[in-house]
């Protein structure tokens, strides 16, 4: 009887200790699974933002050559999306710097072709002709990018009533302005793409 009285409490204590160990083990396994799941989720999302940012920068580079697509603003959105990563890859100064670069590039992109056209004695017809010439010929590759804007500006100036010599000179101004504006936008977009890739 005494043996039974002693063994029962021992059995109960042993069972409770086993249950505690079991519960602790289960808690550890649960925490491990939760940690691995969270890590996988954050890693997947981080790569999602990186890839999306790179894609937007590539679209922005194309947009720097196609007047119908916004260039630097799209790349800047790709850069901003990187701030959703943990930790944030860029500080406030970097973001503000690129925001300023985007604004400056857009203003200069508008002003440079006008300046080039006026500098070489052209009219607004030359500017429009340059843009339309690019749209009509860019699909032909590098030669289309070079010849299209120039030919468009020349035809535009001829429509405006300029003689062939003045039209040629004005076409050169429109073309040079177009190239400078596109080059400036490309530089800004490539820099943002570099920063995104460098942050990986």
C-alpha cells in the first residue's frame, strides 16, 4: 500500500515533466518553422522589389529614347520601391538627390531641343518634325534613331517655309537638342539602375 502511495505521485510528477518537455519542444519547433517561413517571405519579397526596380529602370531607359514614355520618373519609382526592403538600402539624401536629378532632367529635356532649334534658326515645326521623325524610324535600329529625327526636323522646317539651307541648319539644331536631351535622361536612368543593382 505504501509502495502504491509513493509510486502514484512519482508517476504524476514524471508525466507532468514529460508534458512540459513535450510542450517546450513543440514550442521550439513552432518558433523554428515561423522563423524559417518569415525569413523565406522577406527574402522573396526583397527579390520581388529588386527585380521590379530593375525592370522599371529598363523601361525608363527605353522611355528616354521614346518621347511617348516617361524615362527618369519611371526609374525613380523603381528606386523608391527599394525602400520597401528591410533594411532600407538608400538614405534620405540619396532619394532627394535623385528626385532633384529627375526634375532637372525633365526641365532640360524640354528646354534643350527648343534652345537647339532657336540657336540654329529653326521653328517649332522643326521640333515637332524631329519627334515625329524619331517615332517613324526608331524601329529601324541605330540608323533609324539617327536619320529619323534629322529628316523629320528637315521636313518640318521645309513645311514652315524655310529654304533648304536654313532647313538643314535648323534640322541640325533640333537633332542635336534631341540627342542631348535623350543622353541626359539616359545618364540619370543608368545611374539609378546602377544604384539598385549595387544595393543587392
